[in-house]
């Protein structure tokens, strides 16, 4: 399931059409998400260490080398698009 969600996310990103192409994974999503209370959100070293350990315990999503390459290629396209958009905005602001 996680692999299919990752693939679908890549497809959505590549198609740039989230509304139409986004997968509906509500049935497969976890039943409940756990959130910390304000008391649990301590900033003491022990709390921070606990957060780090909990994050490191989350297993990585399975991704094939091809999917990883596609993801990196997409990120590069987005980066280039953003750089070009800022460049155009700066040029328009100078005129």
C-alpha cells in the first residue's frame, strides 16, 4: 500500500493535476493519528531525544531506484521552474 501511495504521489506531481489525479487513500489510511498535548511538547533534552527516537523508528517508504530517480528529476524541474520564475520577476521589477 505504501509503495502504491508513493507511486501515485509521483504520478500526481508529474501530471501537476492534483484535483483529478490524486489517489483516494482514505480507506487505507491509519484509523487515528496521535497528536501530542502541550504538556507532551516539552523542549527539555529528554523530550527532544524521545522525538528523535520516535522519528527514527518510522520505517522508510519503499521506493525503487527508478522511482527515486523520477522523484529527483521532478525536484530538479521544480527547482529550475522556481529559479526561472524568480529571475523573471526580478527582471520585471527592474523595468
